[in-house]
C-alpha cells in the first residue's frame, strides 16, 4: 500500500545499473581514473602509499605482440582480468621487439607506431585491471630480436666492431642504439592514457635485460660496466621507477664463496654475478629465474 510505484522505479534503476555494468568497459575513461601511487623501496621493503607492498605476480611476455593485431588483442585484457581476480598484482612482460615480425624497433631509431600503440594498450589495460607491469627492455636471447639483432644492425650499417653477440655490451655504436631506444621508450606518451611511460605508476619497474650472459668475458667486468652505464642512463631520464637487472641468479668469480651453490661449473663462467651485478648503484632490487626441472 502506498509503495506501489516504487517497484517499477527500482526495476528500472536495476536495469540501468545492469546495462551500465555490461557496457562499462566501453565507456571506461582512462584519463579520469584516480591517480595511482608509485611503488618505491625502503631498504629491503617495497612500499606503496606508505605501506609495505608484497608482490605476487606472473609472466606473460607476449602481451605487446598479441595486442598488435585485432584478432588477438582481447587476450591481453582476458589474461590481466584472470590475474587480477586471483589477487595477483604484478605482471612481467616484454617492452621490446627488435627487428622481425611485429617489431617495435624496426631498425635502429625506427619504430612502428602500430606496435607502440599495442604497448600503450597493454599499459592502459593493466591500469584498468589494477595490475602493475615489470617491463623488460631487451633480450639476451634471440627471441624477439635480442642482442644478436643489435649486433646484426651494427654489422649491416658497417659500424660493428665485432660479430660476437657479446659486442652488444661493449661496442660504442650498439650502446648508442640501445640508449636511443631507451630514450624513445621512457619518454613515450601513451596514446590512450596521455601519460609518459616514465611518469606512469602502472609500471612497477624496469628490467634492464632478460637473463644477461657475457661468456666472452668471464671476469664479469664487461657486463658489469654495461649494467653501470645503462642503469645510470635510465635513471637520468626516469628517477621515479624501480630498476632491476633481470638476472638468472648465478654467482660469478667475485662471489667465490658461493660458487658451490651454482648448478654446475658453467654457471660461474657466464660473465654474470648475482651479487656484484645487483650491487650496481642504480639497481633497486634483485630477482632470480627458477627452472626447477633443469637445475
Ligand atoms: C623506512 O623504514 C624504516 C624502518 O622501518 C622507517 O623507520 C622509516 O621511516 C622508513 N622511511 C621511509 C621514508 O618511509
Ligand atoms: C649468437 O647468438 C645466437 C643465439 O643466441 C647463436 O645461435 C649464435 O651462435 C651466436 N653467435 C655467436 C657468434 O656467438
């Protein structure tokens, strides 16, 4: 009695709410999202909004590649949503693709805007799902180009000093190629969110290189020198984000007491050293890669 008309009104409102929830994705305005905080570090603790942050996450290296084409782009959002629903907070993915299919960097200093827009999409989607990204900047291995591609470019342009893959680390021309890529990437303005990558708190951290090895200099000095130079260069452009190396986690000759912990002797002869490399002044945190089926 008396509340008769309320029921159809509630019904109507429920219907509006339902339609809004169903199409909310289409209306999402990235630029009007509340500001996220940057993840920082205090001693050995990650910190977010003044509180300790414990990271749990996963690896989906393929996001940018799949975001290039219309038929596969949706997989990025599906994966981020699945991770987010499981309570995962950080996803590691590639922010590079050098030469080859769907390359971000087509050749030194030439970038494919179509692929950059795909990376913009990955970052915008991560933000939308409340997941931060650990973005890796180059591959030691040949997948997606890697240091071999840089060495080939230098060779093709007639400036390469050596055909060794490891000249990626010491050849001045190749160092310039890589620094140029870093500058373009870090100052990229996201075409969806309008935020420069270096100012985007959706990015949890930069990972300098996936699984670096430089076995042509097992003293480790060549890799260490490259890490020192490139990390200082990154921090000269971007002081807001954390930075890690991307090591597998093997001990080298500068950590003689720990060599017995390596899987086998070869692991101490790769020119890398978990302790020394991680102690580089601009490195904020360390990580290891675990392959339980191999070692
Ligand atoms: C860092 O952590 C220490 C020890 O927990 C605390 O006393 C200090 O206030 C923290 N510093 C900042 C900048 O949060
Ligand atoms: C360069 O790296 C690729 C793959 O990582 C390997 O197949 C090739 O043999 C390497 N070349 C040299 C000269 O080490």
